[in-house]
C-alpha cells in the first residue's frame, strides 16, 4: 500500500444494480486528495458464519475480508434495510470479524441511502453491531442520504456526486 489514508468501502447489498454500491462508487470518485477508497466486492463470496470454521482454517473469502479490513485505516459502510434490519449477508460479514477483531477500534462510518422515512431500522441495527464490535464510529461522518422511492428495486435511482458530498448528517 502507498501512503495516504486507505478507506475500505463495504456495501451491504449483493444486488447488481445496487443503490448502496452505487453510492460507495460515487464516494470513491469524490474521495479527497490523499484518500484512497477501495470497494470491497466479496460480500456474496462469504460462507455462512460458523464458529467452528472461525477457529479452524477460514475460507479464502473470509481471509480476504479480514486482510482487507486489517490494512484499511477506516471503513465506510452502506447497506440497505431488509425486513426492518440488516441484510443477512451483511450481518454475516460482520459476524466473521467478531472473533478476529478487525473492526475493534477501527474508525468507521456509514451512509444510509433510503427513501424519506425508510431505512431507520438498518442504521439503528448497524449502529448496534458496530458498538458491539467496539468499532470507533465517527458520528459526524455518518449520513442519511434521502433518495426518491424507487419505482421498483430494479429502477433504484443512482446517487449523484453532489448528493453524496452534500448529504444530510445523521445527527
Ligand atoms: C427482501 C427485501 C426486504 C426489504 N425490506 C425493507 C425494509 O424493511 N425497509 C425498507 O425501507 N426497505 C426494505 N427493502 C427495500 C430495500 O431496502 C431497497 O430496495 C434498497 O434500495 C435496496 O438496496 P440496494 O439497491 O443497494 O440493493 C427491502 C428489499 C428487499 C429485497
């Protein structure tokens, strides 16, 4: 890795046309000088968390996740809400870090991309699990980015650069 600040961008969506992944791609484009932002694209490759496998030789996808988190100076999450909470695949990603501790005291933040009045369950539960793993949540960097309600999941709007950089703070 070269100098500067390295931010790992972690999407909670496995969907090809994901609004959350698009938001992180936009964040990557607008990263300030000196910040290298890299998208983690291995969410769908992770096996279901199993404490036995955690103690034995972990799957390549798990080792890749842990290595990418370990070398990052900070992590930016962007996840959809499923059934009032986090998508199972995304919670599974975090579960793989509990024993190995890559998020412990790691500076982290999140962008919540949802239609007005939606997505509060995802951000509340993400805040809860990030507290549990003792991540260093950078509260002023956590933002709600309201987007128009999509006509369908396949037509979710793509965030623009200005909407990401000028998004609403979470608190
Ligand atoms: C299985 C499923 C469950 C969902 N549950 C919720 C929900 O509880 N609350 C909500 O606001 N949106 C819910 N949604 C809508 C998604 O959060 C929304 O479509 C989001 O934009 C998907 O993110 P993505 O575009 O990054 O894949 C759900 C979508 C799916 C597919």
